[in-house]
C-alpha cells in the first residue's frame, strides 16, 4: 500500500527514484541541547574516555593499532586531483576533504567505531560484574588466556548487511567470545567468507536487513548467554561512532581549517539504518554547534531515512510503503526502515538528505581509485554528491540562504565521509572497477 508523502519539492523525485536533495523543514539551531532527547552531549565525552581506557586492550588484541597506541583512527585527506575529476575545482566549493573511514584499521569500515566499541565495552562490564577484572586492574588482563576461556561462555549476536557483522565478529573473536552474525540477503559473499574464517557463525537470511535483525533479536531474547548488538536501538553503537567528530575537530584544527560562523562545515554521511551517520552527526553537533550542517546520503531505491523523516509520521515509514524496491548494489545502505531511535535524535539536528544512483557510486569509486588511490566499496562513495547538492541544487541554495551563509561558501569546508572499502579483496575490487563501465539501473 502506497503511503502519501507530504507536499515537498523533493517528493516527485523521491517517488520516481531520481537523485534529489530534501532539506529538513524541522532543522533548527541548538537542537542538541533539547532536554527531551534520549541522550546528552556529555555522553560523547564519556564515550571518548571509554575508548581511551580500552586503548591498551585494543592495542594488545590488534597489533595494527601499535602505531596509534590503540586508537582506531582514520586520515583526513584534502582532495586535489579527485576534486577536479569530481567537478569541484571551483572556488565556490571551498575546501573539500575525505574522512577516510574506508581505511579504518580492525574492520575496514566506519562500523569499527560502533561495533568494536560496543563489544569491548560489554566485555569490560561483564568482566567487572563477574569478578574477572577488579577496580584499577590492568585492562590488558582481558586479553589473557584465562579471560578467553571466560568469554567463550558467551555469544555476541548481531544482524547486519555486512560491515557491522564484520566489525562485531572481528572484535568478539579477538576476545574469545562466540559470535553469530545474521546477514541480510544483500550481504556480499566475501564478507560472509571472511567471518566464517574467523570462526563466526553466519546465518544467511533470504530476507532483507530488518528481518535479519528481527531474527537475531528473537534468538538472543531466549538465551541469557547471548548479548545482542541491536543496530536499531543501541546507544553504545551510536556513541562509539560519535567520538569520530572529536577526531575530525582535532584534524581540522591541526590543518588550520577554522569552523565558526564565518567558516561553515558540511558533512556528507552514507546512511543505512542511520546509526553510524546519526552518531557522527550527534558528535559533530556537540563539537561544532550550529556551524556544522550534516547530510545523510542514501541510494535512490533505499532512502529509508528520507521517506521517514519527510513523512513527519510518528510511526516508521519504510521505502516499501512508498513503492520503492530497496534494491541497490550499495549493500551497506540496503535498509528499508531506519532506526526509530536515530530518527528521534535527528529530527531537528539533520540539515537534509540526498539520494544517489548506483551508477554514480561506481563512477566515483573508479575516480577515487584513479586519482587519489583511495579504495572504496560502493556504499562508501555516496557522499561525493554532497558539495554539488549544497552549492548548486535549488534546495541547497535555499537552505544556504535561510542560514545566511551563501557568501561564506568559498571559505567553507566539505567533508565527504567515505565509510568502507579497504578490506575489499582485490578480485572483488577489480569487479567494481569493471562494473564502473556498465550501467546499473535500479
Ligand atoms: C560502508 C558503509 N557505509 C555506511 C553504512 C551505514 O551505516 P548505518 O547502517 O549505521 O546507517 C554502512 C552500514 O553497514 C556501511 O557498511
């Protein structure tokens, strides 16, 4: 049954699965300090403190983190050759950066920030509760053989389109937990194989992501030894992601890039269920206040955050409800229904959402590879449309006028968050490059 979307300049394009920009009519200043939100900004600082406390353990479990003393960080890359190739050479586009979570250590995607965080926080809590870790004891004790035997009594479960499963599975196995990942039908074979090699049980569902999560939740509810990482509701995942904004602030400041009323900042964040882009948006609003404007990006056939937030409905609206298919090559974003929790937090905080076609994802993936040697998977390339939408699209221009920042655009910074790709096996990556030459109408 088709549900009616309200009258809006983006509506016809959304329903016809054409790329478009929706700007949020409920976007307003200082939304992060709304006392009715289910989170408070100081929780981002607590999450950062948790990451710091866990760092020695992370460094012990993952030798690739030696160079960063246990921090899971990504580079901020200023675009040069790629900038021209994308058509962003003009001064009106200010600075254009990539925040390369595509190369995040441990899990090769932005999901390392959420999934690894939630598993390690759970492990520490459990160990404290059960007397395995005393107050003030060295956290690296949780990487001992004794701890592994203890953790092996528990299972970590998660539903995933692929990358969250990878990050949770890798983190769980590193500590000795059993792990079960419920994969949606969109999950790529190489992600399933990689998890099985790590000893993770992978349950493959014929159905979409929402169903995979539901199944995982039902199994977990009946067994107290299963800890369920709930992508639709988890505060821990969300806060794990949010700390990325503190990292970005430090990197921008090191490069002398100011963010203030004269120098706006725009973030473009690929969105599936909304947890990762929502968490980063929340952190960014805490750090940069009203000088940052965050946009989600979704495939034209899977714009779950767009249709729900545009609908204004209290009940979740899915892409099927408006006649879209949820079919896309961007597996990480193949989600038909967004998280209700994220929707409630983003209501007044998100500047807008734009949509992209699969063909464009492959084209950007190829350009990023050719011009700046950045390895992406299709979902991770989606943000490259951002500067064009904000600076040139009528709705983007209307938003900049309303915010009174049109004359400040040449001194703005645009950050395209590339969210995954470095773990893609070479053979699969070669296929992506070949696919860039073939149209993929969805
Ligand atoms: C590469 C990539 N980008 C973006 C996302 C979107 O994250 P979320 O589902 O938390 O919105 C995912 C989700 O798996 C992903 O794998």
